[in-house]
C-alpha cells in the first residue's frame, strides 16, 4: 500500500482495481454427479446390496434385528487393490459371523486434517500433492461398485458436502465426524440422507453438540445445495429418523465405560432422543493406541452381556497389516495393506476380536 503514496489518483485507482481483481483460488470443472453416475452406473447387484444393507443397518440400530452392528475397516482407503483384498476377507468373515454380527466395511475416502496433511483418496489419489480430484472421485466410485459386488455393505464419512452426490447411493451407513458434527451444513445434509447417520461426540468429549446435531438432522430442512446436474438447488429434506450417537472419547479420556454409557443414555433421554449408541473403539477411546481397541471391544461386549441394550454397534479401525506408515517419497516402499493415516488393528487380530465377540453375544439372540 505504501507504494501507492505519491501516485496520481487515476494511477492509484488502477493499481487498487488490479489488486482487487486478483484471486486466491482457481477453478477446474468436475463432471456433474449425474455424469459420473452415468459413466459408472449402479449395477443391479450393487443396488440390491445397498438397499438391503441400509435396511439391515436401520433394523439393527432400532433393535428390530437382534444382531449388533460392526463398522470395521481401514482408517482410510489409499490403495484400492488392498482395499478390495480386505473387502473379500471381510465378506468371508461376515458369512461366518453374520448370525450375530452385522458387519459393514469402512470405506473412507476423505480425511479431516487438524492443520495440513493427506486429505484422502478423493482429494489426492496419487499421494503426491497433485490433487487430481476428478480421478480420485472416479476411483472412489469404482471401488464402492466393486466392493458392493462382493456382498459387503459399505460405510463412509460425509466430510465434503458435495461428495455424497457422487457416492452415497452405494453406502449403507454414514458418519459425521467430531469436527463437523457442529456444522449446520452437515446436519442439513444428514437430514436428507437415506442411510442411518452416526454423529460423533466432540473432540473435547462433550455430548451436547452431537445430541443437538441428532435433533437437527431428524427434522425437516430447507437449504441450498446442488442437484445431480451440478446446478445450485433448493433442497427440501424430510428429516432423517435414523440418526444416532457415536461415542469416540475425547478431552483426554475415554467414554465407553459403563458410567459414561449411563450418562450418555440419560443425556439422550433428556433431549428426547432414543438411546441408540455406537462405540468407536479407536480414537480417544483407545488413546490412539490401536492395540487397545480389543480392550474397548471386550468391555463393550461385557456391558451388553450384562444387560445393556442401548449399545447397538461398534466401530473398529482395521486393515491387513497392523499399525500405520508415513507416505514415502518412493511409493514402491509402501507396505501393502498398512494404513497411511491412523494406526489399525491387523487382520488376524480383527478376526480374533470379532470371533470372540460373536461367541459371547450369540447366546443373547433368541
């Protein structure tokens, strides 16, 4: 601005106009949701699996299906080949345990970042900051179609409010994360979804934000959104009656223990919300120590065995190989089936955890 001092008025005006015309963003057109769905259409089997999966999840959460919901899978999908390998394994395990556990695979393509970092397959599919979003969206939809054909119901996180227009028709359950539960946009989005939606408690461990979100998403809304042609549209939602609470710990302490569950039940009743709870075995509940997810799961199953009926599901972060890895400059060094975001339980431990849960819960099903 000091450089403008002493310039004639006309020159100052021209300089200011030039500065104001500069933009901090550029724009690259994406195929509309309708165009992508036409290129990668829903197959009859994928449509059937999504429909049956949504119904089964709703019934399990309501207690009308006596099974318990288990949302399990990688923290994020970065390698679609490894992801499909995991899906095949999970399909076989589901066939073994499906009389007691309704198993749904985590298929997360977007990751919230506290500051910066890899934002997921959609945003940066090649993990090299090239951010080929259009290719990432194609890869994500192709993955969901292929996994659906394996007979595995799928779960995702609604992070970007536009992405569900491209992908949500293939999902059976959706999460709203701790960082976005307070967002009005995400509450409105959830109010129009066909899937059951789980709202996580805040990162500080508080419940009120999630409970307010559930109340909001259960109600009708009118808001600005987009249609399948990519045009701005006025959306009129009817409200989503299949919303529930996800306890993930926070504020330096877990909230899966029986006292925390009882407090959550009381808070939900106070807000006139049916006490339907899912426990996230990772994140704050495991102190981000992936091995502790087994401890959390065993405790939660014990509560159910001893009479709790508000806990209707659990979430587990699991992949083929245990732990996590950084993204190397030479991606040929990536370990197959190992998370590049949060650490996960390995496949063998996942099988052991779920078999043990099924063994303990099976007698409760008439």
